[in-house]
């Protein structure tokens, strides 16, 4: 079961990361952000793209070959990171009050689900 949970989150990160590398403007558009200069596209490629691919690869490695404390540390670290992202959305709810379910609340639940899947497989 832990292989499936970790693998599912790894695929999400890999997919998001590859999408961020190839089409940063499309990836960020639902948030109302326009990437009008190369520096902005570079930032999205780095944070959503490169980071997403790196985390996805690390989780895939954890699911396929890592064991013991190292595997648990990787999985727990990513789980806490996802929970932190969800917490940031809760703060935004208190401060800004996003009105639509998508994209903010949709990704809140994706992050909560990802964190829960990883915690159960740590």
C-alpha cells in the first residue's frame, strides 16, 4: 500500500513539474498570473517545474528502492511540505477570502490528500 500512496504523489509531482517546465504560463494561468517577461517564466519553471520533477523523482526513488529511515525521512518531509502549502491556503482564506473553489480550494484538497497519503506510507 505504501508503494501505491508514495507512487501516486510522485506521479502528481512529476506531472506538475514536467508541465511547469514545458508550459509555465498555462500552468499558472488559473491563478490569474500572467508571465509577461522571461524572468517570470524562469521562476515558474524553477519552482513548479524543476522542484516538482526533483520531488517527484525523489518520491519515486523512495517508492521503488529506498528503505528504512531514509525512505521515511523523504516521505515525511514531502508530507509536511504539502501540509504547509495547505496551511498557507488556510491563511489566505482568513486574509483574502478566495471566492471560487478552483484553483485555491481544489489545490488545498490535493495537498491535504497528498500529505495524508504520504503520512500513511511513511
